[in-house]
C-alpha cells in the first residue's frame, strides 16, 4: 500500500521502536473531548465608582500569577508503526517519517476536565483505542507507560524510581464518556509484548523486551555519595534536594545567621554546622588548624568532593558597571570567598546558585570574573537560568546557576523541565555583550507534566485566622492532590507544623476582609467606606481633594487626586490622610508604579505564587500574599510548600525568622533535579572507569598468559 515499515527510528541519538511510549508536542494530535476552556474572566460589570473609586485603575487583563496561558503538557502515545510513504520513483521518502500511535488520555483530557487531574497522580494516564498518525518530527522524547496491575512494585515506588514514568489502570471511551477495563493487548504491551500487530506480533515482542533491558541496566551500580560542603547553606534547601536525589551527603555547612543554622541542624543532625564567617574559617584551615574555637572539626584539603552554595551579593548587585569602589567591594565579596573555597578544596563538582540577575550584575562582569576564575583553576564550567516552577512548585522563581566540574569529570547538563509553566516566567536566555546564551535545555515550551497550582499546593490545609500562632495542629483531613501526597510524606502520626501567620493590625485586617475573593482582586477593589475595626475605632473615608490631570474625573465627575502633586505642585504634608480603608499612599503614587497592581492581592487557586518572600507584607512590592479565600496573609507552612519543602522539614525561631528561612532557600525540587544530573555524571564516570579497569585487567591476563 505504498508504505515502507521500520523497526527503529532515531532522533537526537535516541532510538524509538514499535511499542515504545513517546512524548509528542501538544499540537501533534487533539482529543475528541473538547477541553473545557479555562474560566474566562467575567466581563466587566459597570462599577459603582463612588463606592469603588480606585477600580478604574484595573484596565489591564493580565493578572500576575495566573495560569491562563500555561501550555498543555506533552501528549503521550505508544508507537504502533514506524513508516514512510514510497515516492512515485519507488524510493521511500525517508525525509518524512510517520508514526502510527495509540493515544493516551490524561485525566484533564477526559470529560471530567481539570477537576479530575487535581485529585489524580500527575503521571496517571488512560488507555484509549483511538489511533492517529503523527510526524516523527513531533516526537519530544521517550517515556515508559505501564499497566499498573502488571507492576511487581507499588505504583509509588515505580513512579519515584526514575523520570518519564507513567501508568494506567483504566481505558477511556470518549464516545460513551466512560472508564472501562483496558483490553488485553493494552495491558501486556511494554511488558510482555505480543500485541495485535498486523502480522508483526513477534517484532513487537522483541522491541518491548529490548526496551525493558534498556530501562533496567543502570541499576546495579551502588553510588558512593559525594562528601559535600554547603556554604551560605541557609536552612538547607539545596542540601535537602541533593539528598533527595541521592547524590550527596552534606558533612559540613556554613551559615552565619543563627536561626537558619539551627534549622539546618534540626534536619541534618549528623552535619557539622559552622556559624562563623566563611573567610575566618578558610584562614583557619589554610593555617593548618584541625578544629575551630568550639572544637568542631574543619574539613581538610581532599575531604570535599562537592562544594555548593548561594553567596549573597549585596554591595555590588546593581546593574551599572564596576567603578574602583564597587570593584574593590567585589574583590572582598562573598562570591570571591566562595571561589577561594573552590580553589583550596578543589572539589570534583562545584555549584553556585544566585538570583536571576547575577548573570547581569555590572554588565555581566561578575559572571565573567566567576567563570574566568573557575577556568583558570582548570575547571570545566557552564551557566544558565532555571525556573523553579518548571520543576514542580507553584511558584515563579528564576535562579542563576553556575556549574563546574574538575578535570576528568563529566560536566553536568541542566535538567530538562518536568512541568509546564507560565511562558512569560520562562524567558531564561541570558544576553552578555549582545550575544544571547541559552542552556542545553530543549523543552522550552511544553513538558511531561501539568503545572502545579496554588490549589495543588495548599487546598488541604485547615482554615486559620489572622495571627494564628499554634505551632502544631492536626491536618483535619486527607491530602487532596498528588503534590499534597508527596509533600506530607509518610508520617507515622501526622502533625501539621508551622501553619501560623503574621498578626496584622486591626486596620490591615479590615482591609484584608474587604478584598473580594474573585481572581485578580487587590487594593483597587476596596470600597471607600467607614468600617468599625476590631479595636473599637472606626476608619475614615478617603477624601479626593485635587483634580488629577492624568486620569481625569470619574464618570460622575468626581475628583481622583489625593495630593497637590497631581496638579504639578510639590506634595503638601497636610494632604496626607490616615486610618482609611483605601491606603492613601497607593492612589498618591499609583500612576508611576503600574497602579500598585497586586498590593493587598489574593493568590489565585488556579495560579501560582510570586517569588516566595522573606516577609509577607500586603503592602510589599513582592506580589500577592493574601490567601485565596481566608482573610489573612499566607502561613509559614504555605510558603514552605510553595518552595517544595516537605511538611516534615523543621524551621527554627520566631515567625519572621521562619518566613525568612523559607524565602531565602533554594526550592528542594529544583535542587533535586540538578542533583540528579550531577548523579548521572558520577555514574557515567564510574562506568567508564570500571570499563577501563576491566580492559586493563584483560590486557594483563593476556600478557601473563604469554
């Protein structure tokens, strides 16, 4: 019938065989169920401008932290045939290879839509008997899809045992909108083989078997964990992720700030945690000391196999160029101290983590000097920007990462994204001297799993009030989402810690109470009314006293200015108003600050956190910090979850200390993804070394035989 069939096709060095699971771009095929379009914002009603005098400032549709434009995750299929059409000249058209695939449904692709995916595992699929033909070009990678009942281990263990693993328990019938037992040929495929191949049953069995062998090879090598020194460790987010990846054992940590050091100790009782200045410590070691003044043993040359940390960059973090003063600040900075540690200990691997703008400080000079130092020491190095939201947290947090590997080691790659995320938060290229740098990451748009939302993160937590301070309470319920099941872990007697929130003043509490629950609500939705506060006093209405040139008057002709500066005159201190529900300072300076969008803003259940802050303030510039439904700021536990810390992770100190520990940390899921890349480099080198050793031994036996 004019087709040429193949057993294997290769793309980017990866082999695809009949029976393999594949990732495809979301546009490769569609489903018969039309996706429920995301809840569009309700059309603007006419607003009572006298009651809501600041509402006119809300003309932009874009809401920060909203997922309305998050892409679909990859489509998943199973290859039935690999073929190309035969041209009129009788030759196969190999430039245009096609795949015949079986479609898998994700929970959100069925008629149950997003609601189903919220309760389901993120790697759950449904078999379907729908087939389609796609271009080989649409293939984005290989994955494993198994029938859950065929597993010899638990679904949890299987899923946690490697990347790109999916399972199904049921088939979905789109015509009847029903879930059924999968047919026999669906179950066995990928494990035993024999499908209803068109006379190709045998071939399919072979392909599946080889697929199994490929999957199972790497397991037997036991990996010794890298002895790690974590500098500027904070409460331990980076180390926690590395431990979850199984790549390292943090034997030493340095953290100057006592509460964070205490938190690190609570979670890593066997780590030696130093609270000295890192420069003092290094001088001690270099002068031959074995212990510090407290008798703690210092790591010696040759002890440290991995060095990681996030040196604070105050002092030279501006964007403008170096001058002699800021350059000397840089030379005495913690970045340079951290590089000195690398120079002294010469670890196998080195990781520097920092804010996104690290790569731009001083016209990228800080980045260049860092790389220059590492290269001068003989290290291979690379840099990139990663978005934590793409590794499984409901938060936008872009971080600069510099990775280095000693001579003879393999230099780690950056981990491919696991989750789709809001595209405008995923602009990760770096421009240095008008050249654009991108990392090795190829999954720039889609990814294996759906995005994690605020609802996934915290919908299971019990309701608390403004100022709640009980350090330990009960969960009062089961986890609702896949993320919550992961984050709670397997606690023997579940106890919820640190679900506490800052106690806000009576006036701030009243403002929070009056912010509507609709997505995108913030201070501009506050009514201009008198309210009796919990302390017995009453607020005043905000008076509009000046003609605002820029914004004109309201529809009824009311004034919109609150200070003489709107008329081009200097500010008059007498214009200031206090104790109003609408904070006077926001309309005062709103025009030049994007109308202070997001102040007193609520999180959105279907959205994500702005970068988790060290101190949630409704008036802070950092973004929305109010709970989606409760009249309070987010709790410490909610912030910790937005960073991906397990619920069992301990924090230390008062509420502000805890917020600061969480807000300053590297999200463990991001660290884990990087750790897995380092681990694969260690494994690859171990394999090479073993191969070389056995080859050398063979040579010896041959020589001795002669």
